[in-house]
């Protein structure tokens, strides 16, 4: 009787942990990480990169470790192309201690695509992220729409 109980409770623990890890995995896959500066996280795993538009509309791309603390940019090469309605503009990115900041502001207007291309180093394959730039605040999370962390995509 006691043995049976033990087996049953062991099975219970195993099932529970399987369920828990399943849930954790699902959350990890869909959870939106809010950018620490208020921008949009381009990555789901560390090293993280955040796309943030400063008050003067300059684009900052900041790198973070798994603990979401800024990390020094190493050999990364970052390219930002704004696909504004008036035409495509490639921004010159200046290397800072914790990422890159554009020399020019984003072009006039809102609701256009911005392509952020990150290479781990000059010879690496680029990883592209496309962001719909919209700086209107979201009514729910109060972040800019491009950095919105609400579950439903607007
Ligand atoms: Zn939102």
C-alpha cells in the first residue's frame, strides 16, 4: 500500500513538472520583453538588442545580457534603414559604449517600416528585424506603439 502511494505521488510529481516546464516553455516563446529604455526588444534570447527612438528621433540600438543589464558592444555592425513615405533613408550609426546611436534623426512622419540589421561582426550574416515605427502611445500599456508589450498585436 505504501509503495503504491509512493509510486502514485512520484507519478504526480513527474506529471506536474512536465506540465510546468511545458507552460514555462510556452510563456518563453510568446512573452514580450519590454525594452529597458522603453523601446522594442528585437531579440527573444540574450544577447538582447533594443530598438529605441530618442526624444530627438535618433535611433538607439542597445545591447543587453540575459539579466537585461547593458553590455558593451563588441564587434557588432548595425545598419538602420528607415522606409519613410518620402523614400528610404539609411541612418549612419555611431558606436557608443553600450550600443549604437544614429547620427541623424528618423525621417518625418510615422507608421513606416524601419529595418534594423545586426551583424555579430563585420563578416557575420546579418539578422534583420522589421519594425513598424509608430510613436503614438498605446492606450493600454502607455508605451509607444512600436514598443507596445500588449499581447494582441495592434
Ligand atoms: Zn500596448
